[in-house]
C-alpha cells in the first residue's frame, strides 16, 4: 500500500464527513509513521484523530461517540466514584482537544496509529485517574474557601492572600450570571453529585450532550471570572493568567462552595 492508497482508505472509513485537507493529513501520516509500514497503521483512527485534533465538529462528535462515551464507566469499574470518573473524562477530553496556547498542536495529534485510538484514549484515562488520586484526594465536604489552601506556587500564594476576598465575590457573581439552565446543570452534577447519565435523564438529553454543556459551562466560568477580575483590579497580564490557572485548577471545589452558598441564600430569603 502506498501513501495515496492509505489516505483514500482512511477517508473511506468516515464517509459521512470529508476531510478538510488531504495534503495536511498526508504530511501528518508521514510525520507519525517513522519507520512503520503503512499497512500496520490504523488509517481510520489516524483520520479521526487528525481531524478531531484540528477541531472539525463532525470529527469531534465522532471521537466523543467512539472513545469518550464509556470512559466514565471504565473508571467506575476500576473503583473510581462517579463524580471522580466524570471529572477525569472532562479533564482528559480538554487535555487532548484543547491546545495549551494558540498555535500549539492539540495532544491528540500525538497519537501514532500503531494501536486502536479507543485503546490509546482508555489508557490515557486510567493514567489520568491514577494521577488525580495521587495529586488531590477527594473530600466529601466542600472546602470553606473558594481559593483552596493547597497551592505550592509562590506567586499564586501571594495573589491568593492579596485578592482572596475579591476573588470569592467575583466568582459568586460569575456563577449568578450564568443562565438558569446552566446553573441547574452544575447543581445536578456538583451538588447532587449525579453522573452524566443521570443528569442526562433529568434534563432529557444524551450524556454526551451533558459532557459538552459542562465543558462549556466551566469555560464560561473561567473566562467570566477572569474578565471581572481584569476589570475590577486592573491586574498586569501575568497576574491575571496566574489567577486564571488557580481558578481552573480548583474549579470543582470553588463551584461546590459557590453553588452551596447560592442554595443557602435562596433558602434564607
């Protein structure tokens, strides 16, 4: 099999959506194959990873269905609790499909096609879960501070002490500004601790739709908090980026506390 035949075969595996750039895909295959024979590579999986890695919506949806749909179940079978499993899936999906910085390649483009993409993602999920357990054991009760006490980064510690009260207020304002449907979604997942399947049943949507909506909500919270802090404090860009990293690293704990605060406030009125 020559390279042109390999590309045609890979494209034919996904007849419902065309590729965006056959020449770019050919270059991608040449880069990842090294000395491997073409007929030993998973052409269909490389086609999927390449186009999902470049943000083609149909490819991302196909990747969700083929590789992410049952990941939480896999982790639960290895004794991850439901919330923990869902968090790992969200983190891994973001890690594989969102570049670290504009212009950088997404990590899913590191897939080399020597084994099935589904198996490659599953191995990455198990590793991510084990890393999560080592890094930050989960606690049943939410922490009292929106900004957690576990950062070892000196810059973040300084920012935490200087801006903690403002950050707490701004984060609460950002949560309150979310659409009611988004807040309901977050409450079901973070307060009621329902898994993706259960949230989907409550809202009448597929679990993959729940996963995508949660990812959008988390991004909206991060960006909204960042914008409010920029407007209020007029921080230098490096300080804002440091705060944003802190927000993203502790977003789940912050959300649990913020949503609990919202519920308690509503009950007291």
